[in-house]
């Protein structure tokens, strides 16, 4: 087995929550790529999007992804929902980790994102449901094409998803 695990999926799928739990159970360091970028630049993802735009952020994201795989020989990585947009990122993820796609229905994901705190930290939520549906639809095949394991998260708790991840890893 590759020594690192990367969680991919649309915003609200539980990548960070499940990643943290899996990290505790497997005793492998956890890293959230968005948090890593925020700490490194001392600003929020929201502000980066607002001031420099999505394209600028996507370049930072690729650089950070390359960097964390060089810095950490083994880690549990939670990625941003848009990581799969760039082919280079998909390649980096594939080469350096086993990829777990947390797949949820659009309705379920929107339900999870309806709390106010999410709007403060997720710049793409400002686009509205119609635009988000287009994003979700466009990314579906990208998530599926690079995933080693696909886990349906609908109507499951973080604990249920976590244990399914462990079971599917065949450890």
C-alpha cells in the first residue's frame, strides 16, 4: 500500500473530518491542504479568492500539494474540493497516495453546507446552488477517474464513513 492517503470530494463531503479520524486510528499525521496554504500565506482561502482570484489559488494549491508530498513521506491528506480540476494535481495525488473519494449526492452536500460558518470559509458558496450544481457535475468524472476507493457518504455519520474507509483499505 502507498504510505499516504488523500481524501478528495466536493465541498461538504467530510474530507477533513474523516481524514482526522482515520489519522487518529492509523496513527499517521494528518494535514488539511487548505489549512496548510492559509498558514503558509498567513491569509484565508476566502481572501486569496477575493483578492487574487481562483486561477492564482489553483497555482498555489498545486505548489502546496507538491510540497507536502516532499515534506511528509507518510500522511493523511484532506484536499480542497477543486484539487482534481488540474491534471497535474491528479497525477501528483496518484503518484504519492492512495486516493479516497467521498462521494455524496448534490442535495446531501448542500444540506451539509447550509450552516453560516461554511459561507465564511468557502468562497465558491457565493455562486449559488445553480452554479454549484454545474461545478459538482463537472467534477464528478474527475473524482471518479482518479479514485482508488469510492465511498458513498449519503446518510452516514463521520464515524460510519471512517470505519468504512478503514475496512476498504483492507488493513
